[in-house]
């Protein structure tokens, strides 16, 4: 135990010296920035390594690159309805390069496609009439310590969202669960001039009761047909206000 503690102390000193040498090589900043850096450095010395060296940018992620790109691509599909950006349309290939049309049924064609190809087709699907992607929520599954929560936070910030995290196993009542989801996805914060739109991250969704999961499904599956079935334009607009217009990322250990 004594040898382990000595080795750990030596390694900590080496890392700290490397960080100090990197900081000294950088150009000096104004006094306010220097004070903030000192505060961050002081707080970093008293936090866990997993928090101190956690990824802050998309390029620092060490998780599966294909999963990272798929989640980011799905999140960018919300840009049209959230940020008002038009979806980029890929240029059609010349007819000479177009592959011959297969006469096999669609189910048989999909049978021979890889999981990556099917996922790309799903992510490239057309948006609905409210400019939302086909799938309103993403589900990250995997054992503890895989980096699911870190991935969700980094990609949401990378896409320009303000991260709102909630733990599904904390709010056991469906009413409180529904209130928190609607507050994060519909209400806007009045604090700050350049407030970013919210991206809701629901952790431990596998620990939520069945009633809460059904509440989430009802929010995701609110149909435009219900709004159109109501006669009168004014009433229809009020009903459309309940549609989900923000992305939701769910995280679980056991799918």
C-alpha cells in the first residue's frame, strides 16, 4: 500500500509539472483571466481525475467514433425547427453513375444492408411537416463508465444547446416527471440575453417506473393529427403548442 501511494504521488507531481509547463509556455492574459485560471487550477487540484480530465470538446472524445457521429448527425437534424436553419440537400448523382434499380422487395433489400447503412438512411430521412426528425429521442445504452453521459453533454454543447440533465429514477411520480420534461423542452429561460435552447438529457431511464416511461412516450408521440382534427384555426394553434420541439437524449445501462 505504501508503494502504491508513493507511485500515485509521483505520478500526480509529474502531471502537475507538465500542466504548469504548458501554462507557462502560453502568452500571458489579462489579470481577470489570470485570476479565473488560478481559481480553476485551484479547484482542479481538489477534484477527481475523472472530472479534471473529462472531455470538454468533441475532438477529445475517446468513445466509438461511429456512435459519436450518428448522435451528432441526429442532433443536427433539429437545427431547422430549433435554430431556423434549412436542412442541406445533397446533390443527386449523375444518372450514368446511378446504380440499377433492384426489383427485389424493400424488406429483402434492407436485409443485406449493414447496420451502418441502415442508420445513415434513417438519419437522412425527410423531416415531418413541423421540420422535426422522424425519431424525437435518442437512447444511449451501455455499461457504467462507458462515457454515455459525457458523450451526451459534449455533443449537446457542440451543437449549440444548453444542457438540462435530470435523473429519471429520482422523480418517481409521473406528474413530477411530466412537469420536468415539459419545463425543459417548452419553457424558455429569461436569464441572459443570449440564452441557448435546451437539450434534455434523461439519465437512468431504465430506473424509471412504467408510468413515467409512458408519460415520456406520450410526449414524444403527440401527433399533428390531433391538432388538425380540432376545428378552428385559433384552437389548432393552441393545441400545436404542446408538440415536442426540442431534442431528448435518454441514457440507460440495461436496454
